[in-house]
């Protein structure tokens, strides 16, 4: 009885995991192999035809390119901004450090849906505060439709993603900076190294593992991000900011082709699994002595 007690205690969590994760995944896999419509229901088995339909859809390739750009550019810019703020906070300039550290982390704790609506209001062409500032400074004469312009829509959601992810990068970088032995900087100072030299030869090499983990995490989270893009643009205008998670909704609940939407979601799942294995490989790798 004592041997079975731990398994009995774990059984509710296991059943919950199966119900919430495993069953929907298997059902999604089955739906991707047959003709399924929200209107007509499940139909006959068609094999890989849904996957062929996804790859033959031009919107899929546009959404794939947008997703790569959204995930990579948003993550890289967030890492740069997070590192810059981490360096500032690491200077420990009195009480202002604690105050600024609190203010810098606010975007991370805000819900993506709330953040999306906030950015949608900020970028509104009629009463958005960004247009108001630009008009006040004389940079523009009339409001710009940031989210309604195919040229700027994707850039705006990338900026919003950058704004929300950089606090996490900042905290991680700050922890990495505080773990660097002070003796390394003291030795470099004795050798006459400049501040720039210390940064490139001591700080960055010591932050290499943190940077790798943050880069993969940022790409994985951004690649699967639905809320920010859907709230701000819903993939528009004319699919200019369409990303893969939003396209799954488009296939399933706008075109009512649940089989095609399931096929796309399985493809996204495979991409995320590949990135996750890469992430696990990075965090399991040990730094050389």
C-alpha cells in the first residue's frame, strides 16, 4: 500500500494532464487526417490532403514568413533592450535602482490581451497618444493609421512584443551579471583594459549561456503567440501581419475548415517540439571550466 500511495497521489494530476493536453492533441491529429467542418461535422478520411491544402495556400507562406520575422526580430530587439537596462540596474545607483527595476518589469506582468488593447489605443490614428505626440512635435500633420497600413502593421506588433518580452530578458541578464566574479574585472583593470574591452571580453562571454536560453525561449514563445497579434490587428490588413497561430483560427473558425486548421496546428506543434529540443540541448550543455 505504501508503494502505491505516491502513484495514487499523482493520479489526479495525471488525469488532468491527459484530459487537458493529450486528448486534445490526439483529437487534433485525427481531425487533420479527415474532412472536418464546423458546419457539416466530421467526414471521411482523406489522409494527408489537409496538409497539402495548407502548403498550397499562399497565405500560409506569408504567415510563416511573418511568424519568423515576428519571433526573431522581436526577440533579438528585446534581448538588446533587456541587456541595456540590466547593465544600468547593475550599476546600483542608490534607491533609484529599485524604483526603476520595478517600473521596467511592469510590461512582463501585464496580460498579453490587456497589453494588446493598450497598444491598439496608443496607435489609434484618431485619438492615439503616439500620433498626438508626433503632431505636437511637428513631425507629422495628421494621424497615421499604424495598424491599418500593410507597411507598418507587422512592425507595430513586433514593437509591442518587444515591449512585453524585454523585462524577462532584463531580469535574466541582471542575474547573469551579478554572477560574474568581480575578480575578473579587477584583473582586467590591472592589465589596463578599457570599459569597452571589459564588456566584450568579460561580460558578453559570461552571458553566453543566458543569451542562448533567452534567445530560444523568446523565439518559442513568440512563435506560438496568438493574443498580441489577434487583439491588435487580427492578422490584417490584407494578411500583412498574419502569423501562424492566428491563421489556425482563420482556417478553423472563419473558413470553417477544421481539418485544415488542425493540420496547421499539428505543423506548428512539430516546429515547437523541434525548438524545444534545441532549448533543452542548450540548457543541458555545461560551460567549459
